[in-house]
C-alpha cells in the first residue's frame, strides 16, 4: 500500500459511530452479551449474531442418568438359568379401561352384553350403566370429605366427587384456555381438579360406596383362610361357586338387589331395573336433605347447589323412566331359556376367596395340583370349600401372555387385574394324606425356604431403612444443637444427610503453654474440686487451672490484681498530656510556627 493512501487515511476525520468491542474467537459469547448490557447497549435479539448459545444444556444429566445411580440401583442379579430374561410390558389404563378393571357395575337388564362375554376387556357402554360400585376410602377432591353425599364418578378419569361439589364446579367460571371454545359449545364442562380431564354432565355416573373396609378384606400371612371352589364354562365370563345347582342360570348376570345367593364377592356385573333406580335416587335425596340441614346449621348455607342437585336427580329419573317405558327390541328382552351346558366346552375349576377386594385371591397352581392329586385327579370330586393356612402371597398383574398360556381359568377377568396367588401350608392338613405330603414334601419345603429367605431379607431391609432414617435424624438434630462442631460430625461419611465440605471447619487451639495473664505466678491452693486440677498438680506444684468461657483450661489468676491493672485513670492521662504539650511549647518559644502535633485526649 502506498504512503499517500496512508497519509490520506490518517488525515480522515473519525466517524461519530461508536464501535462495539471486538470479540475474540475464544471468548465466551455470554460474556460479550453481559458487557453489552452493562454498557447499556441495545441489540436486536432476532439477529443471529446476538443469539445466546444454549449448547451447554446438552451436557445436563439427571441423577438417574449418571453411572453412579445405575451402579447403586441396577446391580446385575444372578440368573437361575442361561435363558435371557424377558421384561413384561406394563399396561397403562385410563378412563373406562381403568374403571372396567377396578370397579363393579350395575347395568341395564334388557341387554345381553355379548361383547363383554366374549372379551372382558371391552368396557360397557356408559349409556347402559346404572351405577358403579366402588370400595370404601375415596374422598371428594373439593370438600375433602370421605362421607360423600350422592357421589358421582367421572367416566373420563374415574375420580369421584359429591353431586353438589360437581355442580358447583360445572357452574364455576370456564377456564381461560376454554373461553374461546365456550362461546361455541352450549353445554357446561370444566376440568377435573385432580387430573385435568374434561368433565361433562352426561359423562358422570352414580356411585355406590361399599361399606366394607377393604383393608380388612384381604388374607393375611399366617392366618387361615376359607377358599370356595369356583366353576366357569369356557364360553362364559360368569363364574359361580360349584355348590350352586347345576341347572341354575349362569350365562347372565345376577340381580343387584338379590340376597340369596350372594355372589357380589365373585362377580363384576349385576342387573338392575327401574325399581332399583327409583330406590337409589330416593336414598340420595334423603342423604342430601340431611346434609343440607347440617350445612345450614353450621355454615348458614343458602342451599343453592342442593336445589340444583335435587333438580339434576329429577331430570335423571325422568330420563331413565322414558328409556324403560319405550319399546326395546332386543334379543335380551326375552328371558332366555335354561340350557344345559355344552359337553364339548371345557369347564375350569379353581379356588377363590370370598373377600370383597379389588384384587382377586386364588389358590396357586402348585397347591391346586396337590389338592387335585389328593382327590384322584378329578376336579368334580374336590370339596366345595377348603380351609388352609396362608404361607405366602405372590401378586401378579394379568397380561395377555399369561392369561392365554398359564391362567386360562382367569380369562373372564380383564387384563391388568391384580391377582394374588395364595401359597398354603398343607402339613397336617385334613385334606392331604401323609403319603401325599411325603410325595410333595421336597417341592413344598423348597417353596417354604424361599419364602422364609424373602421375608428375612424384607425384614432386614426394613430395619436398615429405619436405622438409616433414625441416624440421619439424630445427626441433623446434633448439627442443629451443636452448630456443626461436634466430633460426631467429623466422622460422617459421604452418604450423610449434608456433606461437610459445604461448611468450614472451626477448631479451638488449646494454648496451654502460654504464660499466665498476670505477672506473678499464682500460688497453688488446695482445691476440693478435682475436675479443675491437672494430673501433675499434686507432685510438681503446677499452677491451679480454671476453665475459660471457651471451655479451655488456663492458669488461674488473681482477679483483683487484674482489675487493678485494668483500671483506667483518666485524670492522670489528661495531666500527662498537658505536661507534654507545655514542654513542647517551651522548646519552640518563637519563630515560624510549625504544625502542632495532635494529641487525642480520652475521657470517661
């Protein structure tokens, strides 16, 4: 480049535009943005130049993704065989599929429900459901009461609310995200307070809460249990106890209000008619009147939503009355004739408990084999009921693979049902002979030992967890009380509740070799308190010790002598200061005045 160009560039006037600071390629772009913000520089966020990189978020890992977590929580187990372990697929149930698995139903008696008899996984149409039977223990998410008044279930999710609480929710303001839709939709709907599912008034069903507490309706290990022999035809989903008459109708569901025989603990579906609905709604009205009187007395309730509840019940009753009064042309309207069971269809036999529980408890296959062998391998000779002592309970969720291969007798249950297989102790049992016990003794004792090892391991894990929780609570209390300076804190491991690396170590050095605070050595005096005297005091005449405010032992001094030394004579200090000023002025009587030395006078 020529010199003229250089001279011309040097003579050019500088522009008023301020230049942004240059960025080195190695600088972090976030630091550049921070400098711009501090310099009050405006920049466009849409520019690619000013975009902030978030590539560092790609390196973020959860604790479950770390190698440490997999080493501690996913330790490889020793397999009993060389066959690869197959992981079972989990079933995700929602809405009517969840309700179909966990609850019982009262349905319209005029229909045949053939799809449900072919496949129990097909939910019943909500228009045919009169009532849903649920176990005790549900609470309303709005009023938080476990004594629900006229309960209703949301079929979209399975949650249960009081009728008045449901109506108050539907009458409330439409959510913000639904305001645009609410203008086009005439019906009232809202979100479920628990899961956020959409609640519509036609998607709720009456609920019957079973008064039996399910916590006591389960078999317990170590107790005796009564098991009933159940039979079911392969083309039917209605199991029945074997003691029923062979000519009894088993192809249809029993009535919901029948008392003899009581099959409510074995079946999932029951029939209902208009008289059943009338009794149900009248009982709900009675409960609502009692609740209204109580709310008026306690909270001075005006009864707005109770009036809406009475109106809603009347509308539902009129709707069902019109349905039952209309002509219903269906094959199930006629009572089917009693037919003999098809001899070509296999019949399944199994033992089941009579507990009213959401889980189905049946006898395990090995125990069923023992009983079958005891009665000449003939299911028809098995007793109607047996009593046995429960040794262990193994829970398993019914899936398509096991239902089609291992547990064909449970095909009448929907997939996802919790099955509890009871393992019993048959030693000295009246149904098992001594010779048969000796034949199955190795298998049964092996199972007993395996169960005992499992129980011992569970008990050790429980004790270890309790002790660990107590240790952490104790260490936390010690840290709070002692300020983190106790010796116990110093010995904590890496798995303690709070790592000690976050705190600085505070120590107090014991300077016993320092001289006494007073100039004179304190004389040794006899002391009755042996805790304040050192070990060498008796033989060597060591100075008497005392504890300081920090807990250290220091030589005892004469407190009166220290007080005399610490006494502050203010008048004497003022007198000495004045004498020094006068002496300084006498040494410099005349001449150029120098800057006087400043003296600070202290006074009490």
